[in-house]
C-alpha cells in the first residue's frame, strides 16, 4: 500500500501519493491515509509514524472551506 491523500480542489477530486505534492491550499481533505509499515517498527519508522499527526494538522490548516 502506498500513501493516499485525496483532496477536493476547485470542484475536482485529486489523489496524491506524495505529501509534498499536495497544494498549499485546497477546498477539502477527503482522505488521509499514510502508509504505516507492519510491525515491528524500527526507530526510524517510529519517527516517521510520529510525524503523520503533525502533517494531518498541516493539511487541515490548508483547507479553505
């Protein structure tokens, strides 16, 4: 499974697999589904997993509606 981020922007639904490709502003976040690797996790994986909540908050601030 790959990351999947779905947004509504200017009336169009767009799917992104890379967080960094998501526009700085958009109408609505429809789906936020980062890929979480199966356990057991390495320390590096734990660090990456811990970042996803912060990234969700960033996307929520980018919503314009």
